[in-house]
């Protein structure tokens, strides 16, 4: 018997209206992500990538269609801690330490962080921030703040992890290192991951499949399977087959 999708969007439509304009952000959007898979969502600005994430998290209502996250409605999944999320802006509270920022989702769910000190410590180690437990965000680099954000997104042990351009503000060198680190972290969690990104290299390095979107209205135009075995080494970035696949995706984006 086939296992149900961890992320399922069926015929989802979303329209924004304002200032006399109507923007069809999503039209007949269909997406399925198998449990334990890593999917990258890529496309030009304004194609609806972030809208997919926001309606999947229940942060915005969709106009029509059906969304199921781990067999629940998007709002129920988010309220129950089934989902974790990391955005481009780490959005750390400047007066709270690394450990205290990571514990925020627990507090939002009414859980006592003191009862999860072992899990918090494990995540700090997992994201490579040993020794920074009591550091404030102002004492951290941009990459380190994103590591805290990722750890925070994992503290509820989510079944589904959503990431919206988490490394978009980093330089190329740090971004590639974070790609390698994110793969390691994800392999340790067994969660289902959906990554929104503008980076073709990033999408191909991290994902099992790359979902390519186009705009006006936002929709899926093609899904490309990534054939490379895991774990993936940084040398993959210079592999001819890797470049051939990124070129293929770039052409689909350009033609679309």
C-alpha cells in the first residue's frame, strides 16, 4: 500500500486583490512530497513559491483546492508542531540567547523548555554551535544566526520542514557550506523537507526532486528528478553531470 504524501496540494488556487489589481498567485497548483523526501521549489520571483509555503503552513488562506500536511489541514499541522519553518530572515529575538531562541516553538506550544534541555543541546551540537549556547544574536555571524533558525525549526521534531530561502542573504562561500551542513542535519532528522530557493545549484545539491514553477499564474511546469546518491560531497558542485542537470533546469526556467 502506497504511503500517503507528507505534503499534498491538490488544485490549489490563490488570488491577491488590492489597489485595483488582481494577481493570480497560484492556479491549479498540484504538489506531492513523499515522507522523508527533500523537494526544492524553484522559479522566478513572483511565481508563487513563497505563497505555496505560506498556505501550506496555514499562514494564509487559499481560495480553493485541498492542502494536507502529514494527513492534517495546514493550520492543524502548524498548531500541533507537526511543521517546522526557517525563513531567509533568521528573526531571532536579540535579548534571548541561542538556547532561548531555539526554545521559542516549545513555549508557543505550551511546553516547558527545561524539560527539553537535552534536545536543545543536541540541536546546538547538530548545527555546529557548541559553546555558543548562551551567546546573543548580536554576537553571531549571519551564517551562525541561520544555524540557530534551523535548530529552532527542528526543536518540535517536526515531520515536515519548510524552508524559504534560508541562505539567501549569505555569500556564495558560506551558502555552499550551509548547503553541505543542511544535508547533514536533514539526514539526521528523517523529516520531509520543502525548500524554496532561487539557487539552481542549491536545489540540485540538496533535493531529491526539483519542482520548477512559472508565473502568471503560478504553476508547476516540470519536475526534475535528481539522480545523485547521498550523502553528497561538495565535489559534486564541480561534477560535469551536476552542471548538465543545472543547465537543463536553467533552460526550462528560461523557456518557460
